[in-house]
C-alpha cells in the first residue's frame, strides 16, 4: 500500500479479506520484494509532490514499467493516467493510456453513491462511492473499460493496471480487490500463489 495518504487501512482490510498480505510503502526501498501495489484515494496533487520529493514517484514508475500489477482508486486513477484534462501540470506516475478529468462529478459536497455495473465481475452491480471523483475522458486502444456511470468510463484496466474512480475499499464488496490479487498472483508466478505481498501506498 502506498501509505502517503488516503484510505490505507480500508484497502489493507479488503486485501486481507481476499488473502493478500500487505506492507506500507513510504520510501523507495519499501518496494523491494512486493508483488503488487495499491495507490489509494486522497489528494493527487499532494501525493505527486510528496512522492516526487522522496524519490518514490520514479521508483514506482520503474516497478510498474517492469510489469508489477497496480490498483489505483480515485486519486490513484489520476496518478496512473498519462494526462489530466483541463488541469495544470502535476507529477504523475503515468503509463496508462487514459486521460482523466479531476473532480469530474463535482466537489466534496457533490459526493454520492450509485450502483455501477461491472460486467467483468458479474452480477450484482457494485456500490460505487464517488468522492470528488474523476472520470476517464479518453482511453487508448490498450484500455478495456470495465464500467461506466452517466455515460463516462469510471473503471478500466490494461495489461498491468486496474483503476476505479470510486472507492471499493469503503464497501464490503471485495470483487475488484479479488480481481487485482488474482492478477498479482498470476504475475508473481506459482511460488507466490498464496500469501502474495501487496504494497499499500
């Protein structure tokens, strides 16, 4: 878990429920030995600045570019995007061929919950908790859109990344975390089939 900010403990609980061990990542050396990484919600600008100053940002980029699976929720989705629509420059991890719009559904006062159909996860729909949530404004050919809300993509994946604009860790629905951990285990190989170590940023 990338433990700079955000709902770290909630993600840790969700990952434990689906059989993963977690470690909190605050410095580049904390990435050693990890099989996957979670970038939680929070304030993406603050995260980018703090992680950039500590050297964590390029270290995370390097591990993801080398094939480490990563799950990004809300601000985590922003951090993994290649670009931000209508926003000023900010440090990003990047690498995912999407452009996102920050606070796309409105500010904090406009936060809401809604059922979100995620066909790849089957029925029933997930309960999406949207808090100053982004949406995906544009996606390249490598991107599989997993869910939409109001006509806008709000969850997607590519070969190494899964992103969601909402907060699955704040509900009891563990299907998105299970999808992520299954990908981590497949990537890590048979020797890590059980008890994969996931970094909670």
